[in-house]
C-alpha cells in the first residue's frame, strides 16, 4: 500500500510543527495559530505516542507538560566550571575594568558586548546533534543538579534545534526567570492558600526549577534567556555573533544586547538601562560587559573565581527613607500572626508605599526597631517592600522598642511558637474570629469546595449574625435564613443554598484540602487521600504511617495528628459526613499511586494469568508508577509474561533484550 498511514512520520511532523508554534509563541511572541488548534495537534501527538510508544522521543513537545512522577535530582559535574562575575557598583570601576582589558590585550583593538544582567537562576544546557541532552543548575559551580525533566517544561527552551549549522555538541548557559506578572499571580495564589510567599522572582524561579513534580513546574510559567555559548566548534570567534546564531537555532536571546566600542558607549548603555529596565517584563539587577572576541577572552583568561574578560555592573537597589508610625499584627486562617509596619507614605520606584512586611519577631529584634524610627525601605527585586535598616541617629529620645504581641490581637489567647518555626501563632483556632472566617473562606474557595455563590462579605455577615460558626453550619442554612440578609433576596438565597448543596459532590481529596489543616495544601491533600482513602483511616493514622507516605514529612504528619486529636475537629467532620460531604475516595484506582517501584517503566502485558485479570494487572502497573503499553519496542522495559503468550512477541522481546518477568516475579516486585 503506497498511501498507508505512517505513524512514525506523522509523529515527526506533529513534533516539528508543535515546536515551531512553541517557538513563535514563547520566543518570538507572535503566535500563528490559535490555542484550540494547538491543543488539537498536541492531543493527536499524545494519542499517537501512546499507541506507538516505539516512536515517542524524549524531547517530544508532549514532554513540556511534565509528568507527575517524582525523581530526586542527580548531581552531575560541569564540563566547564560555572564561574561567577566580578561585581561593581561604580562607573569608575567599570572604567578601570576597561583599562585593564586594554592593557591585557597589549593595546590591540577590542569590542565589548553589553547585556542585561538577568536576575533569575543560572542554567547550563547541553545539546547533542541538535537535541537537548541535559540541563544542570549551577550548584557549587563544579557540580550541579540535573534538572532536565523540569527544564523540558520551559516553553522558550528549544528541545530540538532549528536549522543544521549548530555544532554536534555544545553547551549554552543562561538564566531561568519568572516574569513579574507570573510571579505576582503566583504570590497572590499563595497568599490565598496561606503558603509562604516568594520574596522575589529569583527565589521563585530557583525554587520552581527544583520542584520534584515536573507538571507543577510546567504550570508555573518559567522563561529563559541564554547569554553564553561554550564548546569546541562554535560558529564564530565572536560572542555576539554566536548568540545571534543561537537565536536562529531557536534560543531566546535578548535583543537588548549591543556591541559597544568605547567607554563612552558603555556609560550610555548603563545609563539607558538604569531607567529603562523598569519597563521590562522580567527582573534585572545590572549590566554585564563582556569582551566580544573569544580569542581575546582566552588571552585575558580567568582569576580563581571569575573571568578577566567580563564584569557585572550592579544597579543601585531602590530605596527610600520614611517614618515608622506603628506596627499592626494580622491573624491569618491558620492562626499565624504577621507583623506589618505602618509607614508615612513615601514614593518608591513609581508607587506610594504605606506598609512594609516585617515577616516575624526575629526580624523586628534584629533591626532593633523603635516606634517613630526613620527606616530605610527597599524594593529591589522584592515586590513587598521591606525595611532594611534603621537610622538610629534620628531616633526620638522617648521612643519605645517594637514589642511583638504576646496575646492574640483578635481573641486575647496567649500566642505560641513551635520549635524551629519563626512564626508565632494563636492556638485558639476554633474560637478566634479571623481564623474562623478565614477557614470558612478557604473552605468555599474554588480549589476547595467551590461554593462560588459565596464570598468573604457574605461569610462575614453570616458570622456576625451568629448564623454560622464553622463550615458545617453552612449546611444548616435555609433559604429563609439567607434571604433575611437582602431585600428581595430569595433568588440570591436559593442560589447560595444550591451551591452549598452541590459541594457534596466534591471529591474527598478536595474536602481534605478544604478543611484547612496546617501544612496540608492541595498536593499534600492528594497524597494523603491516596494513602488513606477514607477520613476514618486518616483519623487513625499514626505519625509513622503518615511519614511513610512519599513527600509527607514530620511537620505535616504532626499537624495532621494534632488536627485529628482535637474533639472539635472530629465533631465537625462527623457533622460534615452527616450532611453528605464526601469522606471517602471514589477515585478511579489509577489515580491512587501505591508505590513508584516501576518508575515510569513501559510494561507490556501478554498471555493469560492466574492471580489477576489483565485489566487488574494494567491497574496494578499504573498504581506502582509504571505505564502499560500495548506493543513491544526498544522503549519497553518489562514484558509481563503469562501463559500461552504469542511466540512473535516473545521472540521480539528476547531479540531487543527486554526483561521478561513472570506473574509471580511481578507480584514480588510490587510487594503484593
Ligand atoms: S555571563 C563566565 N551574562 O550573573 C560568565 N551572566 O555573577 C558567565 N547573569 O551566574 C556569566 N545575566 O547567573 C552572564 N547576561 C549575563 C547574565 C549573567 C545574569 C548571572 C548568571 C551568573 C551571574 C554572575
């Protein structure tokens, strides 16, 4: 048949097309197809790869969504050490650098490439035959963490290069960044979930790149700029030209880089970006100046720590001085008390600052903060301004030191602090107003019970009128009760009652998240729900049983046990159960990961079995972290062989050196 369907070619075609669209969208910022069309092509590719795993490539665009499998990071040595740059804050020192280079090159002519210093986390990418081979973090400069899987999810990093004039083997380094807008969205979300905020996009990018779960990384929206190519057969002797080439191969290279011919041009470049950097979508903290010619770079060489052919000029952090008027203490949903500085309003990088975070009691003490102090407020890379220093010379004689409150500012209960924790918190969780309201707000949130007709104002009204005191009370509300809040409010009330009733369909793992147990976020709730598929089992779980679950540490386990030992909480759960809220996992068995012994191995099932049906084996494979595939290929790891299996399959598996395991061996492997 001449025109028959060729899955291998179709997979290759779809991969190329999707990568092209990724590049248009994430590197060139000019998409040429719509999201829907893109999704359809992606779906087709996913299906084909599932059907024909033998043609699935590790650098396929489908890998950009990440997988849920956990992999601890492997440490690898850098081929060339990852050095840092000499820093300076003054133009004079830049001029001195320029002179040193001039002398070092014996007065030969040279060019300087001016670049932005991106404020993220550095990454080294190795490409072999145009394919991304591995991605490694800086680490200690000599060894770094292999973060290839996470890096594949960064859409602006090409997995397969365009064109054909790239070296067979080379390394390219750059900065992984979280754009401002993405960073702000992430922190808003974390604030809602009462998770600790990231101080700046740099920490957020570095933290994200080191997450265990690549699909979470994929969802975080990282970006990457590349700024340095290394290898034996680079296209030209010029750093600038090499990066222009890299751009042609699909890399995101900043178009802000310039070739500069004199110290005057360097100064102009610095002055321009000192102002203009505020309009960039990503954080920058300076300018990097590099000698353009690679031969000249080699001639200048390195000191022990940094190259002699480059220097970083750092921008001044933006700072203002203002008066500290008072400190307020806010109580969150989990009882954590956060100090907030109230300041005389002051202009700082384009916005008026009135408040600054003080984080915790230790920070107040280390600053030796007094009411009425003139304080330095900085906004550097940080989104929430912070107090960095105090002008003790200007301190009024009668000023009093800032004391962290000892009792809850809302309910008066003495605060407690747990060992190893910086934060103080109010333990009166069931009778402290902001905690009660906060918990109810958390319960109704979209990612929890999704009771979308309710909002914080209505919750506050219910609470203040004594209609609700906890989340179970929501289910006792009637249309008549609710309608009293509003004139002609029956329709509105009916809507609220309906959406409360609908929350009884929300699956168990989200109920667990909705309860608002300290340290139990969405992901932890999922893990707990799959290890303890009913609320009763979770209630009876011991610290040892809890910490045996992957990713559940001592701190979370302790918090769960404490929650389940509180009679008020148990009564609450019992009431919720009576109102019909889900207290058991009715998840499909595939979603309950029991172990990861198979570590994403592709397993083919063949023949007939004694202990379980084929379908049961399929489920078991998935429950233990493997993938069931239908046909034997070189990508198959195991052939689960039952009785009467086809001779062709057996022959092919033997020829490809695939491990053939019997039913008993398999059951032993997964410990059943
Ligand atoms: S070049 C040997 N160029 O700054 C030179 N670095 O302290 C290698 N960085 O670790 C670095 N933007 O993470 C270079 N345009 C740029 C950069 C840049 C940001 C970071 C990088 C490096 C640190 C140097």
